[in-house]
C-alpha cells in the first residue's frame, strides 16, 4: 500500500463513475408533492449558485462555484445542457437535476441533489425517476453519473439501486472549498479542514 500526501488546504476523494446502457423498465415516478420545473437559458447564475450551494455545502460541492459568470453561462446556457429544478408548491427550489447531452448518444447526469431535510423521504427516488425519463430520450444509448466518498453516504447505493453499474474509480485532489473561501470553515465537519 502506498500513501500519497494531500497538500495542505486540499481534500482528496475517491470518485466512482457509474453507467446505465439500457433504459429501465417504464414505471410511473413515485408520488411527491414536488414538481419539476425547467430553468431555461439564460439560467439565472445567482439563483443556480444559491441552490447548488444549499444542496452541496455539506458534501463540499464546488465545481460550479469556482467558475466565473461567463464560464458558468457557457455550460448552463448551451443547447446540450438542461437544468431542471424540483420545487415545493410555493415555488421554493429544493432539488437540482443538471443533464449534459454534449456527446452523441450519451447523457450525463452532471448534478443531482436535494437540499438538506429532503433526503431519505422518497423525494430522491421521485427525482431520479424524472432524471432517467429525461435522459433516455431517442438516440441515447448510455447514461452515466459520478459520485464520490465525500457525497451523501447513501449516494453510491442509491445509484446502484436505480440501475447504474460502476465502471471506473479515480482519486481526485482539489482545493478545499472552505480553504478557498467558498464555504465557511464549519461546513462539512465530517471532513477535517487542514
């Protein structure tokens, strides 16, 4: 066994990529009081970042927070990206589904998550049913997603229960978003800030 040092101010995580090569059997989505709304381009970057931050802070999500407005718009506002948001009846956003169709015959479930308090209540299954329905459009032969060991402890099992199969694993090292000032130091206490 070899240990590789992680630089101060950084975190390391094991990323698992999973794929689905055929659509699941059609089934109605589980019942939910939520509704799914598409945020059309141009996507409000501040509103997107606020939801991304609310969902991802405990898991140290930082991918979209490190991008300036132009870079974020170049991703979210292209025709191959779809941003879907789960909302409560009062319109408050509580879930995010970002899909990427940039490569022929492939759909990437780029971001998938719910705000704290919404996990473990069945809403994830509802959102995944919608995600798979949106991903498996004509011409798609592969849907993939990735998760990491900093994500919700049930994330990997959740994806596997919904039909995804792991196909690759890698170690990712990146600047700790708390060190970079993207989150307060007391966020994600399960990951030591060094």
